[in-house]
């Protein structure tokens, strides 16, 4: 009898459980692909819409050659598709799980910053040892070994990963696994190629593949990807270091590049010269609370009206551009200046009768 498989159970072996973002943002579906292929070389496949969480039986029974299950999310706003997870079920094919752990808790697709480490947790079960089964039949090669693959793919300058072709990713490394492992953690550093590594943006994919077999081709048993976003940078223009400011503050421009998808960025002002980690007054109109799936770049202009309630005395002041993320708090730039709003009148007063 051909078994019907709970699809959520299959995909829980992959990188992402059966959930994505809210249905108001994404439409989620699972694609089931049957093996072996038909005589014309094509494979039977079916797409089934699924909610953002839960489980249900596969619509088709599993044939002798097995079946591949793919979890997809379609962003409703512009119909962009994202492959979140995939798994393969077969009669003697091993089971596998790949999970990526980062410091960012964003639920849909793991993500991190170009300078931060992450880890990959791998589980492989069902691998057989030896040459023959108890029946005397030889153990198929696909039951004794799997391949662990590491791909990297750059999004390019300013890229966001929209509609990229994963087939264009670069295979960085292939490792043969011949022993069962459970939750083996592999520490990683970002390997997405970039001329400036702090500005790397792209994704890394880790997959476990079965070996090519007479019933089914080499298939992904489990996979997970992590998105890599660049470090932020910024600048302050319109005022220079050690400038003496008379009366009103000049118009200032803040240039912000690659703000992390979950960040808080602002300009602060405080008395005295610059000091690392110092906390000041947030300048009105300078704050950006960015909660998104991609980085943000922006340009802000601040007029003298922004400073009325902050620069409350003459003397040395510092303004500093700061961005806060789950990783740390970074200074993107600072300027120290002297404020002198005192009016001096020099002259003689004479009277005559």
C-alpha cells in the first residue's frame, strides 16, 4: 500500500517548519513532485495551498521512487516566490534536517549581518552501514551516504534577492556524510563574495542531497538558507569638525546607507567632545525606525528648527549618527563644533547738552 505522508512532518525535516508570514502578506503552498519520472521524462507534480501553520496529508500517495516536497511562499504584493524548505521521502532514502541559527530572530527566512557569525545545525538519520542487508541483497549506495552542499550567491550592489535564480549560485563546498548525526552544530562565517566584505549582500544555502539512484535522481533531503545584509554606514554634511557656529545651527544633511532591516537610527547631540558609547539628546526629525525584510538607504535634511530645545547653552557640542540593531550599537559618524550665540557690542557712549 502506498503511504500518505503528513506534509508538515516531511517539511519539519527541512530548514523551516510549515509556517511563513501572515496570509495577508504571503500565500503559502506545498509542491509535491513524484518519482520516478514518466516515460516522457517529466514528473507528476501538484501544488496545494496551506495556511501559515498546521499540517495536512499529502494529496498523493508516495510511489516506489519517492516524492519531493517543496514549501513555497508568494509575496502577495508583487507575486515574488521564495522557496523556504524542501524534503524528499523514499523507501530507503535517509532523513535529514538543516537549521540555520543567527542572532536575529526574524521568523520567515534566517538573516544576519555581513560581519556576524552564524551556525548550521545538521541532522542525518537512516544511513545504513555495511555491504549487504540481512536478506543478502546489497545495500544501495543512496542508503549509505548523503552529500552536504554549501552554495553562495551575491545579490549584487543594491540587490534585494527579488526573483533571483538559485541555479546561478556558486557551489562552494561538497562534503560526503556516511554516519548518522543529530543536531551537529557547524560554526560559520559569511562567505558571500564582495569586493568590500562589510558590504556583502546575498544568501548562503546549505543542503543535504541523496545520491543518484536507479529509482530517483539525487534530491534535496533538506535545505536552509540565510540572507546576508551589509553593514550600515552614514555621514553628516553641512557642518565641519571644529566649526564655530554663530547664532543658529546650519542646515544639516544625513546620508544613511544600508540600514539593517530591523534597526533604529537617529542623530544625537551632547555637550563636550565625542566619546564612544555616550548618550545624548535625540534630534527631532532624525529618527528612522526600520522594520522590514530588506535594508534601507535614505537622506534626511535637518533645519535649525530641529535644535531649538536641545542646544540650550553655548560651548562645545557633538552630534553623532547612531544605529542600533539586535547585534550592537554603531556610530556612523560624528562632528564636534563650538556654539557661540552671544552678541557682544563694543563702542563708546557719549552725551551732549
